């Protein structure tokens, strides 16, 4: 049976207590932390301050909820420079928090800058940066999972970066909608990435245009979710399928108290 979680990106103004209640009432297995009380900077919140983290962790544990992933805005575009140093420092801060919360993963982004000529020429330097990052998170007992996103939305490009050597403790967060709307079949993405996948993001959408935010209730769009679950179960996937509803970025989307229970109800058919 596949485990389910939801990203707090979809309930961006909820408090920790409200998030725990929502997850518990709807029989989620875990909660992926991104946005709380209107901010993505979790380290600025009292619930995640030194001395308070253990209490926050216990709130999830007492409700039987895992924290499978802590989402960051870390972006690795190279292996040196001021920008790299800043993102590496952020990765260390969030990996430390993840370790304290018992979360095995932090979500990161990686890839060449948008719009560059010959992006493949940047892949070795991206891999160099990831290898440096791998050492940092390894020491904290955390894995950094690169989301299929941006210039690394296609699995073939992500795999090419991995081919240059990215070190241990680097995996993949497979965002199904990103690979699917970039023209990859479900099967080809899974076959290429399956040994690296640590976590999944899913949501449904009305159409195939990658840039559109035409998200719909789960099961009412184009996402091949039954086929996805069948693949994951056949492959004995041990991670989480996490509902990422982009409410923080697209405020006009349906409210969390509608979509988060609806996702859990939809997924119950696969239990």
C-alpha cells in the first residue's frame, strides 16, 4: 500500500496545529513541510526555533504522522561562486532542521540557469555542486532530493547530471506533472528514475501545457494516477506520494479544506 502525504504549500496559512489536525482527520500518513502561516521560511517561525523543534516534532509523532520531506528553495546551478555558497549554507540550515524533525529528505532544485545556450554544457558543474552538497547533508543523516523541475524537468537530463557523479545522499523527487507535461510517458520516466526516486509530488491538471496552472481536483484531469500507483506498488516503492497543491503560488485555486480531504478520499481506492 502506498503511503500518502500532502505538502503544506496547499494550506499556506495554516498553523502547525491546524496542519496536524487536517492530516490526522483525513488519515494521511505524513505531512511534507513547505509553507506555514504564510511563509516558506520555516526557520523564521517560533515552532522551528531552537528549543521548540522537539515540541513540534512530537505534535506530528503523537498524531501518528511522519514528516517525509522538508522543502527548500535551494537551487544548485554550479559548484562555486557567491550564489552557490549562499544556497549551500541554506541547505545546511534546512538539513539540520530536517534531522531534528526526523525528516529523511530535503527537497532541492538543480540545473543550468533558465535560458542559457547549450544547457548540457553546464551539467558537469551542476554535478560538482551537488557532490559538495552531498557531503554536507550526509554528515547530518539527510538525503537531498532533486525535484524534476525547471531545466531538469526531463528525466534524461537529470540522469545525465547524475552520470557525472553527484555523490551519495542525492536522490530524486519525481514531480509527475512536470515530466508528464514535458512529453515523457509515465513508464519512461519511472523506468529511468526508479532507482533514484525518494519521494513523489502529484496533482491533477486539465491540460498538457507545462506552464499552465490549470489544476483540478484529483482524478478529474489528465494525470495517470491509477497507472502510477500500479507501477509504484509493483516496484515496492517505500516512499510517499505527496499531494502538492500550489495554493501559495496560485491563490485562486480551491481551498485546502476541500482539496486535501478529496485527495485522501481519491487515494483510498488504492488501499
